[in-house]
């Protein structure tokens, strides 16, 4: 068993890439911590730690099936896709909360609860939010 310290607040998400070489953690301290098992020393510190959603508690993180992208989301409607080094690849559009017909909006208008990559079509993922919508996103 190995205990890795991950900040001062709740750890809400963890993901290990398909090769098993990197572990990413997110939590309510707003930080995404990137651990590389090949270069990890006895202190188990992340090789990179940053705030991907600008002061939003992070809810979860998921590697894509190919392992080249990472999806991160928190307590807002914003979803960001990062490359394997943590650089922004793209951000999903926020929905228009003032539309009368919510079926016409292009994204979530309230917090994203969960998300999953499509294991067959690697350029797609699905999200669900507190706005009661399930959104299928093509990149």
C-alpha cells in the first residue's frame, strides 16, 4: 500500500492513463495534480500541479480511451479537455440559460454531474448535468 499526500482538501477524482504510467488527481482545493510513476521520487510529489478551472472545486477527471486527452470538470457547466501534459486542447461551450426552449442550447446551463468517453468513437463523449440534460459532444 502506498499513501500519496494530495493537498489539504477532499480528493474528488482520480484517473490513470491506459499505459499505467501517469496518475492524475483532482479535488476541492482547485488543483489538478499530475504524477508520473517513472520519475516519482520517495516524496511522491506531483511533477505538475495547476488550477485548470480558475478557482472552481474540481469534481472528476477522466483520460480518453486513447490516453491522449484528459477531461476535467467541476461545479460549473464548463468542461475542459487537456492534452497529456496539461495544456488546454479545447473547452466546451456553455449553454444559453436565457433560451425558452432549452433543447436549442448547445451546452449545459448548470453544473456537470458526470461525463464519459465513448469507447468506440474516440472523438466523442457524453455528459449529464443538473439541468436534466444528457449531452453528446463531438469534437
